[in-house]
């Protein structure tokens, strides 16, 4: 998980968890097949990556519970 790299680089835990920006495909899906249409169907979600948690497994569980 990239948040572990951030923790290792700074050498200390931040007070507040960082937030990531994750692209999400929201293209329409009908009868199991995507429509042939033009345009982008893209959105974003902004999950916290809990960099304030030192234990990587607890950090992963926290992200997983909130997604």
C-alpha cells in the first residue's frame, strides 16, 4: 500500500489521515454488454488511506471497511 511508503519517507505518523483520489468507471452496462457510445463515463471517489495508523494491516482493514 502506498501509504506505507509515505510513512517511511516522513518518519512520523501524520495527525490526520491522507485522502486519495481514485478514478471509477461509471459507463452504462445493459444486459451484460457495454453500449457503444461516445464520451467518458468517469467519476472519482476520495477514500481516506489512514496514514495516521502505524500498523499496515489495521490501515488496510480501515480502508476496506469504508469503501
